[in-house]
C-alpha cells in the first residue's frame, strides 16, 4: 500500500511540473490589423467527432499561421470554462484556400505521446482566404472541469483546402496554464498565503514577548539619581522632632 501511495505522489509531481515550450504567436496589435471572417458559417462539433484523423496531412506552401490569446497574455485556461483564441492565416500561395476546421488537443508537457484531452472540433463553411490576403478565425475551447490545475501543452491545428486538396497547419504548439474555475487561486497558492500569514503572526508574538521581557527587566533595576541637597532635605524630615535633631540644633546655637 505504501508503494502505491509513493508511486501516485511521484506521478502527480511529474504531472504538475511545468516545461516551457516554444510557440509561434502574434501580438494583439498585429492580429487586429488582419481581416476577421464574419460572413462565413461556423459550426461546433463535439469532442468525439473526428475529421482528417489520419494525421498524414501537411501544410501547403506559402501558408503562414499565427495565434493570439486575446486579453490573456499569460495563457490561463480556467477548467470547465470557455477560452478563446484567434488563428491568423496569411495566404501567399497561388490559389484561394478554403478553411475547413480548427481542432486542438491537450498533452502532458514532458511527453506529447501522453494524451490528456481531445478538445472541440470547430468547422467552418464558406470561409475562404484569397491570394495575398490575411484572415483571422476565432476558436473557442474548454478543458474538462475535473482536470487538475497545472501546465499542459496545447497543440492547435487548422485544416484547409486548396484546389480541393486538403492540408493542415499547426498554428500553436506550446504551454498553457490550467487554473481552477472562478478564480486564479490554486490550492498551492492558498497554502502559501496561509503559511505566510502564520509566519507573520508567529514573528509578531515573538517580538511582543521580547518587548515584555525587556520592560520587566527595566522595572526591576530602575536608575535613580540622588543629589546632595535632596538627601539632606530628606534626612531633616526623617530626624525632625528626634533627640538627635535637638542636639544638632543646640550645637549650632552654641557655635553662634
């Protein structure tokens, strides 16, 4: 039983370890300058639907792709909620291309063969990009709400046709950060914040105890300065009315 628990902990650590991947992406300003296809019909297909699933298609010559996560530079993906990205196409080929679909999948960062989730397949109808033109297509996806927060690799592909010949290009192959829905505070963040507050409280109590001990030591050994005149006045008050005081008084009168 102990071996199984240890193996599970090792697997979770590997599962949550972030590995940065290099991805081609474009700034928001660059994509804003491209044309957004609005007149095309768009359809969303479930996760189980597969098109061009053989994986043998390659990119067409002269076709460049870029992507942007609008207002989401950190590429945070809330589990169970929709996330939008924009796919840009630049057609520098010799013929008009027809966009067929956009699809994506989620993988573990240290091994792309370890598949996590097949994301939404989004189809397009009558979406064409002429020669020497640019166009931007939205893609909305959602990861499982049961997925543990952490770093994963997202692989996005756009499928298109040129002269009825199918092609596909990878527009994104990099890391995204899956976070808990409803906020960006993970269990680890809550634990660290709680630990920090506890340490601050402990240090405050320790400092308060040191101040109290210092105050007690100061009260036990007070510094008192006694002058000669004050001492004589105090002695006169103590000896007033006694025989010793009367003898001192008579001696002073005889001297006079």
